[in-house]
C-alpha cells in the first residue's frame, strides 16, 4: 500500500504552475511526498468542495493553495477543512498588480486563517509546509536544519568572496 502524500499543492489554473512548481521543487529537494493538481474555485467549485472535504480523510496534513486575481481558492478551501492552508498569491495575467490576489488571500475574516506567503512565494510555502510536518517528524526537521545551514553557508561564502575581492586577493 502506498503512503498518501502529506502535502497537497493545488492551484486555480494551469497558468499558475510556473509559480507553484517552486513549492514542489523544494519538497522534492528534501524528499517530502506531495500531490499537485488544479482546483479552481470559480470554474470547478464542486471539485473544490469535494477536494477540501476529503483531504484530511485521505491523510493530507498541509494544503498549499495558489491563485491569482480574485483569489478565493485558499480561503474557500480553508473554510471547508481543519487542515492548515498556506496561501500563495500569484501575479497572474488577470491580476492588476498582484495586490488583488495578495489581499484576497491575506485578509481572511476571523475564524478562517490562511497562512499567506509573499507574492509568487511558492518556495516559502513549500518550506513552511515542511516545517509544519517537521513538528512531528524528526527526519523532515533534520533535512530542514540542513537546508538552512547550507543557505547560511552560501551567504557566508559570498561574504568571504566579497572580502577577498575588496582586499585584492
Ligand atoms: C485564477 O485566475 C487562477 O488561479 C489564475 O491565477 C488566474 C488566471 O487563470 P487563467 O485565466 O490563466 O486560467 O483563478
């Protein structure tokens, strides 16, 4: 029997995939299984309801939901499940300047939180999803610690390189 994916990545349209694939790439990089699909709040509302109601029972632990423009998907999914929902505002072709999707996802009313990352910030959504899983999974927490250590080292390498250039060595 295969283990169900712990992270579900959903997006409002195929056109969101270039942004949302960054969440998938991060989860791949640390070996966290996920599913990825399209669920549109406006064009497939019944699919959205079915997805959100079934996710917890299928073993999903965290939902990452991305959408652009009038971005109802993350909030509507959050209203239908007790799973944590991480929202990714997408600067889509129908966005005015991205603020429409940011505010649609960020400004949820009391009672229905969506953990909103930056505009097009799907990589951070992947990291946050892994951090949530890492609270009860030491192996994932260790991989996240390694990821953070490496990104710190990368910056320190750049600092050392700049210092060498400045000193002409
Ligand atoms: C939203 O409308 C989607 O999430 C997407 O960001 C945006 C544009 O969708 P398409 O017209 O490209 O399918 O629902």
